[in-house]
């Protein structure tokens, strides 16, 4: 019994770890060969009857009439002998013998509808409805049918899509044209509105510039007139006379821009911290100094403060104004 198990283990590949490596490799090669050539052997075995029928044709180039006669004789010989059957007459005509069924070859492409000449006779009527094909051929036919069905489906989808697009093409085109016209009209109106706003803005800016220029001229003329007459001008009163948002600082900036302030020959025009524009000449300063000496406005250190000097200068300017108006 042990020898039997040992023999079986030797026959089975990879059975025991003690099996020689060469034996395992031989078993592996044999197994791979069987698995690789097995489907081809099966396909060859299935196609063998068809090949035998194909090789059954006469290779010696006999005439068609001889082949038909020979086929009839072969068929008669191949028919089984039935006991107690009536004997067929010997003088039967050759045309009464039924021809053998056609042989369908397992080709990749479909056979053509007829012969190249086009004048051959039609085949026999007992052509089999089903032909035997191998597994490889069946897979090829199935893939070809799937591709054909897929392409037909895609073609049908494309035709349907084009039909749907063609149905509403005119309506969509009309709607697009109407939308373009509406947008063009809206853009034209918007551009016209923007142009009008720009013109209005330019007009407002022009008016503002004109008003500002008028106010500047008015301020300069009022201050110059006051300085020419009284040598003093209250900028606060000038701002009230001009009106608007005019203040003393704006008037001071206008006077500086016009070049009215500063020294010119023996005359000095300036703006005090109290918001007064004054014009002082050399004669006015001489009178102010004489008044300070006469009034002894000096302090214990012999200095005259700016406040005292300013009040004396104001008195001198007022006296000049009184003399001019008187």
C-alpha cells in the first residue's frame, strides 16, 4: 500500500516537498503544453468533418459531368442496405439521383452572393440552416455584431439629434436676432445716457469754474479797493460779501496767488493773525516809531512789545483813513 501511494505521489506534480526539481519542471511543462494546445486541438477536432468534406473533391480535374455521375455512384454506395427492401431499377437515369448537400466553409468573411461569372446555376435547395463554427469564429462574429449594433445606435442617436436641432433652428435664429437687436438698442440708449451725463458734468464743471473765477476776481477787487482807501481790510467781512463757502483762509490763498501780498518798493502788504489785510508804507512806520518814542512805550529793559507796536500802527493807519475820508 505504501508503494502505491509513493507511485501516485511521483505521478502527481508538486505533491511532496521531496520531489526532485527536474521532475516538477517536467510536470509543469507538460501541464502548460496541455493547457496551451488543448483549445486548438478541440477546434481542430470540431473542424475535421468540414475539412474532410473539402478534401473530398476530385483533384485530378475531371469534368463536371463525370463528377456528377461519380457523386451519384458514391451516394448509392454510401446508402445503408435495408433488408427486404425493393431493389431499385438498374436503368435509372442519372438526373434522378439527388446531389450531395453543399459544404459551408468556416471563413472570416461572408461568402459572395454569386460566382464571378454570374451565370452559374443556383445551389441545391437543402442547404442547412445552421453551420458549425468554432469558438474563435463565434467570438469574432459576436464582436462584429456588437460593433455593428453600436455603430447603428450611434448613427440613430446622431440622426435624432440633428432632426431635433433642425426642427427649432429657425425659431432659435429668430430669437437670437431679436436678442441681438434688443441688446444693441439697450447699449445705444446706455451710451446716449452716458454721453448726456458727460455733457452735463462738463457744463457743471464749466459753471463752477466760471463762478470760482468770478469769486476770485471779486475778492481781489474788494481787498484792493479797501487797501487803497483805508490801508486795512477785514477779510471776514469780505467773505460775507462774497458768500458761499468762502472763508478767510480761502481769501488768503487767493491773495497770495494773485501776487498782492509781499513787499513792493516802500510798501508792504500782509495779513495779520486776526484776519486783517494791511498795507504799510515807510511813512507809516516812521510815524509809529515817533509815537512810541513820544509815548515812552518802552519797558524797564528799553524794549517795545509787538502788541504795543501793533496798536500804535493801527492808530496811525486809522488816522490816515480819517484824513483821507475827511
